[in-house]
C-alpha cells in the first residue's frame, strides 16, 4: 500500500540526500513530519535496509526493531564484548545490509553507537570500514529525549566521552 503524502521541497531534499548514498541526519521539531518522511524513505529505498530505534515503543511506531535486538546485544553491551563475538547469528543479514536507519537518534548513547560501528566493521558488507560501509540515516530531534546515563555510569562515561549523545561517539568522528 502506497502512502498518499504531498511531497514538499524539504521532503524532496531529504529523499535526494538519501539517494546520494551519503550518511545523513534528518532533524526537526516534534510534528514536522519526521515519521512521515521515514515512511516515504522506506517506500523509496531499493537497497537492503533495516529500521531501528533505541526502545521497543519507538521501534513498534516505525515498524522496525530495537538496536539491541537487531544486533543481538545484551543490555550491558560494550565494545569489548562486541569484539569477542566472532560469529553473529544470521551473518548474511549483516553482510548484505546497505542502509541502516536509526529513528529517535537523540536517545542513542555514544557507547551504543560505538558498539554498532564495531559490529558492522567486523560483520558488515565492507569489513574494516567504519560501519562496514553501510549508509547511515539518523532521524531525530536533539531537543526531545536525551540518552540516559545512570548515576553509577556517569564518572566512567565522562572519562570516555564528551557527552552521552551519539555525535560524541568515537565512531561518529570516523
């Protein structure tokens, strides 16, 4: 079933950016149509893609799955634990992945994005490249829900990262 959406200039610009194959960040205030744009992007993609979100509710809202579920991460995942996983379940899924869409990116912690990068660098289509050579599409509003760092994690987190936000991950600078 095709969506009946009027495509305005901003939507066209965003869809055009997706078509370039470059990594992009789509942002806007609540109610500006990010979720609708995501649906349009999903319909326009011909590549192998996955749509993920940091929470179950957010994943259900976009017809996707959680980041942890897709990669088989436990809640206590670290880059070191990812490095120890030599054989992921369903390796073909990761080897054939071309586009990774993460909605509600504002909630994704820097360390989780580093885990995603490490995993895809090991198991993605272009092993050894950042994010395995997969195109990244991040969607979200940084003025909405921030990533959560517990009181117990705060000191160690501050030693490793400038902030808990995805854009301060080590992977993002790559």
